[in-house]
C-alpha cells in the first residue's frame, strides 16, 4: 500500500512539473509581450495561484492529502505572511489559497530547469544586496502583493529545536506593513525533511492551515527601541504564533 501511495505521489509530482514547464515555457514569455512590469507579475501570480489551487485539488482527489482551513485566506493584500513549514508542498498550498502572492527563494532555485521562469517572475531572491532586497520587497507590498515567508528557512520536524530568521520582521518594518501568521499542521508524515522524497506514509495526510491574529506593526513601532531590538521582538512574536507548542 505504501508503495502504491508513493507511486501516486510520483505521478502527481510529474503533473506538477509539467504544469510548471508549460507556464514557464509558454504563458510567462507570451504574456510578457503584452504586459509589463507589475501588470505582468500580477497576471503570472494569478495563473500560478489558479494552477496550484487546481493541483491541490488533484492531490485531494487522489487521496494523498486533505486540506482544511480556518480563517480568511482570500482577502489578503499587501501583507507579510509567515508560516510554519512541515512539508515540501506548503508553498504550493499557500499560493493556491492566497491570491497575488510572492515568495522568497535562494539563488540556487534559479538553477531548477522546471521552476526557473516561475522563480524569476514570482519569487524574490533573498541572498542579494540588502538595499536592493529592501526596495524590491517594499515595492511588491506597495503593489498589493503578499510575500510568503517560512521564518525557519527550511522544513521542520516535530519536537525539533526551532531556529528563526529575522527576514520577515525586517521586511515588515521596512515596508510598515502587518504580518499574518499561519500555522500548518499535519497529522501524518508526507514529504518531510530527512524522509524519502516521495514518502507518504500509510494513509492520507490532513493539512490544517489556521490564520492567526494579525501582528500589527504599529503596536511594535510604538516602542522606543532600536531596530535590532524591534526585529527581535517581532521574531519572538512570530515564533509564538506559528509554533505555540515551542
């Protein structure tokens, strides 16, 4: 049974890769002829949002996963979204749920032949010059894009020590925008770190995504403290919201 479920996930990953290739080879380049700058980025964000939403439905129909949501994921604009990160497909679920979203990525992802064009269009490279990074994230939020960030930087395992990066806090402070914490919980192992890449376990995995209370940046900026301490306070609040058990 586990072998069959692994084979089904393999087929799903192939479907995902083919869809990403079609978007990268045809839709993004052709739409760039007619649309420019942020209009083109918004068009591509909408295409990826709908296609990854469809892919999530496919995974549910095949019985690999079940997705439950708690809170409003549709009406989010110009916010920094932080989420826990238990599985390889977390970003697919989030972008499929939340329209007009971008994500952070390292330069290495640009080497991925399947995702290259999508990364170029919809991801913000986080290991670039700091001033350039601040300007790009601020402008994206100003144009009502959401920026999705996994503050741990990598997938986490149950009972693992949580190490937080302060990038989300820095972006929110620089752009003066609120932070939306989201917890992603799973009841069973699927596509986790340090597991076989197509590991699915013996049964369907439930993904429960919960939108927590917004972290209001204005409330933190009222404190007369340095930016370094402000980033630390925000990061601690983020960790408290998305990893309450830690």
